[in-house]
C-alpha cells in the first residue's frame, strides 16, 4: 500500500492521526471496488476536517483510507509488512476497520497487529458485518475491538474522533470513559446508529436518536451526508479500475466510481441483507424507507466525479430501477448531461416495470445491468422468499427480460445462487441436487447462446450472513451459525464469487465440485469465477 505523499501537518489543529482500513477479503476477490461503506462512515468527519484545513491533501494524510486487495494468509502478507511499517512510523491514535463477515478474521488479525505495536491505539470496528451482529455481541457479552459501531456510522465516528481529539494523549480506557460520560451528546445524534463498548460490568450500548422509539427512528439519508470522501483512498485509481465492463477502445478499464442514490431493497429475498425492514439490525429491523437522494445532491457528486477524472459509474443501489418513475427520469436527465458510461444492479421485475425507460437509459449512457436470476426451480425460488412482499416475482419470463435488454443494446451480467436452504425441512437442508444444479446451468447456457448481450455469469453458494431472514430462521429453529469462523475455505469454495462461509446442510463438497466444474465447462470465458 502506497503511503500518502508527505504533507507538512503544521497547519492541523489536532495532532490525532487516524488510519482506516477496509478489511480485505480472505482470498482472491472476484470483484474489486471502492469501500463505499467506509467512505460514507468517514464523510462527516472528513468534511469537518476539510472545513478546518481547506486541504484535501492534509486531510488524506491525517486519516488515510486503505482498501487492500484480497489477502489469504495475513501473517505472511505484504499488507502485514506495510501496516507494521505504517503503524510503527505514524502511530495512529485511531484505527477504524470496516468489516464484512467474510473479512472478519482479517479484521481481527489487523486489530491484533495494531495492538501489538501500539497498544494505546483505539481500534474501532464498523461495517456490513457489525451492522447485523449486535445481538451476537450481546449474547457473548464481549466485543472484539475497543469500540463497535453498527448502523449509521457517520455521525458516531465523527463524535468519537472529536472526543479523542479533545485529549489526544488519553489511554484507551480513558477514551472509553470519556465517551461513556458524554453519552448524552451521542444519544442526540441523528440516525439509527449504535455504539458498543466493553466496560468492567459487560457490554454497554449507546444509541443515537435515543429519544425516539426504536421502531420510529429513521436512518440517516445519503442525501443528508456529505459526498463520500474518495480522496482519502490511498490507492484511489487502483480500486477504481476494477470494472472491466467499462473499457475504452484500447481495452483499458475506465476509472469507475460507485455511487448510490438510495439504500435498501423493497424486495425481500430471504438470503439477502438488503431488504427494507426485514434485515435484523439489533432487536429491531430499521432500514431506509424513503431513501432517495435529492437530484441536487446527486449532481454535486457527479460534478466532483467529472473533476476527478471519473469516466464511468456503477450504481450500488440494491435495486437501481426500483424508484418512482418521475425520480428516475430526473436522474436520467442528469446522467445524460454529465455523459458518464454507467451500469447498475437491479431486478427483472423492476426492468419490466421501467421498460419504457430503456431507450432513454441507453441514451443517458447505461450499457450494463447486473440481474439476479438466482435459480429457475419454482420450488427453490419459493424458498428464498419470492412470496414475501411480492419478492422478486417477475411479470415476464427471463427470455423476455434479456430480449428487452438486447434490443436496448445493454450488456447483462447474471447472478446464479445454489444451495438455498429448504425452510420447511427441520434441518433447513438444501433441496439442491445434481439435477437441479445441472438444469440451472444448462438453462443459463441456452440463454447465453440466445442472447449475446449476456457478458458474464456469477455463480454463488447461498451463504448465511448475520441478520438475514434465512439466518434468523435457522438460528431460531435449528441452532447457532458460525458467521465469522469462515467454514468452507477450500479451493473449490473459494472459486465462487460467494462460496466461503456457512451454507445449508446438504450442500456437500461433491455437489459444490460438480457445480464449479459444470459451470466452468458450460460457461467458459463467460464464467465470472
Ligand atoms: C460497495 C459494496 C462492495 C464493494 C466494496 C467493498 C469494500 N471494500 O468496502 C465490493 C464490490 C468490493 C464488495 C465486495 C464484497 N461484498 Co459487498 N457490498 C457493497 C454494497 C453494494 C454497498 C455498501 C455501501 O456502501 N452501503 C451504504 C452504506 C451507507 O452503508 P454501510 O455499508 O452499511 O456503511 C455504514 C455502516 O456500516 C458504517 N460503517 C461502515 N464501515 C465502517 C467503518 C468504521 C470504522 C465505522 C466506525 C463505521 C463503518 O457506517 C456507514 C455509514 O452509515 C453492499 C450492499 C448494500 N447495498 O449496502 C454490499 C455488501 C456490504 N457486500 C457484501 C458481501 C457479502 C461482499 C463480499 C463478501 C462478496 C464476495 N463474496 O466477494 C465482498 C467482501 C469484500 C471484503 N473486503 O471482504 C454483503 C455483506 C454481508 C456481510 N454480513 O458481510 C452486502 C451487504 C451485500 C449483500 N446483501 O450480501 N462489496
Ligand atoms: S432483489 Fe436483490 S437486493 Fe433485493 S432482497 Fe433480493 S437479492 Fe437482495
């Protein structure tokens, strides 16, 4: 990891040095990208710093963000060497680590390294894993970092950082006491954030917006946050060039930004942690309800991206098309004005609902969509929750969806998922068999032959993540799940986009081997594995 160019720090008011890391994937990561969750978490703090210093360069030296590529063996990695050097030289007072369930072991290894070199560094965990792991921490009555932030992190992280700034030489214990003694300030922050800290008597939690009843608390909208500070990324060009769906005529990847206009998905697939109101956060399930950003706020980000030399955008919204038509039309006008190439992930159902917009989308620069077909078996699809609130049930067949996209000259990436648990079985084992997997692969192969706009197929094994409907159901009816020990790490599981981690019983090694080999045979170069 390249350390930021040396900038004189004399003009900084505070001497607090921070370091923020997106915990790396434990293997060869299939898709690379900007750590948007971490950047959003830093947005309020970076904005405060920028107002004080008027220099992005100074802020990016004071609180750099590292987004390393996948690391299989942290103890023998280049990342470990670079981190050791950085921590020894800069002795950051705060290290923030963004965690995924898959990257949790790497997050722990990073924390241990930091603590070994600099025990009085405050280590804060936040991110997708923490967002849904609160009740497990409570159950174990311990957390693995000095502080854990779940849910809306931006204001909480800023508040914690300013408490550290108010006494930069405090020990970790003193910082925790200061935080606890100023809990009322934190409780008055907006959004649905939660801070966990361990005290001598066990875990304490501080909830933002505490005066509001927990079910009425509203998530902080993206439009209420400053634009995510991509300039903090130490390897911004590298992490922004992983999208080979956007290339120039020399087949070089374009500099691509990930952008979101809304959070949360109106559908509710049982294996997914993006369904609004269905994903368990603490003992409640808050999530974005009216989540769209204003057009003005989005335009500010697009202008900034143009200035920074970005040429393409991938919209990370759970379902980009699932927006009111009037709003989507305004977004398209904006995209046409700024002339980005862009793509998004969305559902078949939302494509059908927005079909009259496809030509306009194409004109506005859209040349790619990623859709989840997931599985063709009706029984299996029933089991992953397509009946919940309308789920992903589509109004036309998949051929219809692909032909509409082909006509609009839009490339398509397809996601397939194997090994869905059967929630009606007492052990919640999968009903996936060689025959059902073979059928899904054969059928997809036919589609690839029929529709040349299908550029790739991503194969996934359904994995239990904390807080999802299938995980909640499994824990309730069968038993605990090992979310972070990361079972199933052998080579064949690591080949899938999502393959390592806990799966339903019945997804045996031999079935997984079959899926990997048969998919490779049938999809050839179009297999994203
Ligand atoms: C962008 C993205 C990526 C990018 C960037 C990843 C990265 N390095 O950060 C790419 C494409 C590389 C990626 C990869 C993966 N991803 Co991803 N990704 C997302 C996505 C689409 C958007 C995240 C986002 O910005 N959300 C919006 C922000 C505002 O919310 P947030 O992320 O919750 O962040 C808030 C808080 O968590 C908190 N916070 C976040 N970080 C930190 C750090 C600190 C210190 C603090 C205090 C707070 C804090 O503050 C933020 C603002 O409130 C989400 C789905 C989604 N729509 O949310 C999936 C999602 C996060 N990914 C997921 C998964 C499974 C993966 C992969 C494992 C897939 C794979 N098999 O390869 C890998 C793991 C990568 C890794 N490093 O280990 C899951 C996570 C499930 C889980 N429990 O871990 C999600 C939820 C998708 C899903 N439904 O399954 N991903
Ligand atoms: S449609 Fe996609 S994002 Fe929405 S709940 Fe289903 S899998 Fe998750």
